[in-house]
C-alpha cells in the first residue's frame, strides 16, 4: 500500500535527521549542518503533504487545489486535530521559505522547529493516519 510506503519513508527521514541534528544553535549554523538539516526538513514536509494527499485519495474525498487545504480536510474528517492541522500548515509555510528562499531565513526559528517541534508533530500525524487506516481496513 502506498500509504504505508510513504509512512516508512517519513520515518526514515526523521531517523536520518535525528542522526545529524545538532545540539546547539551555533552547531546548527555551520554551513553543512544547516544545509543538511534544512534539506531533511523539506523532504519530511514534502512527504507529509504527499501522505495527506494519499490519505484523501484513499478516502475518496475531493482532492484540494492547495497543499495546505489537505490538512484542513483531514482535520474536518477528525483524522488529525485542528491544532495539528495548523502546525503542519505552518511547517509547510516554513518549508516554502527554505526551499524558495523567500525573505530571510531565521536560523533560530528553523533550528527550534527541527529540534523541538518537527518530530513530535510529524509523529503525531503518522500515528493519526495509521490509526485511521487500521479503522478503515
């Protein structure tokens, strides 16, 4: 099942990010570390968005035109919480800033997201999707 493959892909990216994740902001600011962490952040969020769309498709729901709307749809269906939907939309926004270099990237904000929020939010998302898939299987 493509959903399970996507979940494993996200778990792999989280594990790999954890292996290189720095302890301090100054370590994070080292060019190679920062670049690698930002790339993993992008890959994880892209895969989370893919998983949201795969789940929507699996449920036979209307595919949204905007990526961020996918999280709203999952929240409306009580697959994820409204709070998690908001956090994932914010992570998507940060991913866009990183990948498209809109404005100035705040190292401290990205570092805090990578070290404090990302894994918790993405793990909650994966758990919610897996729980829902088991219910519908």
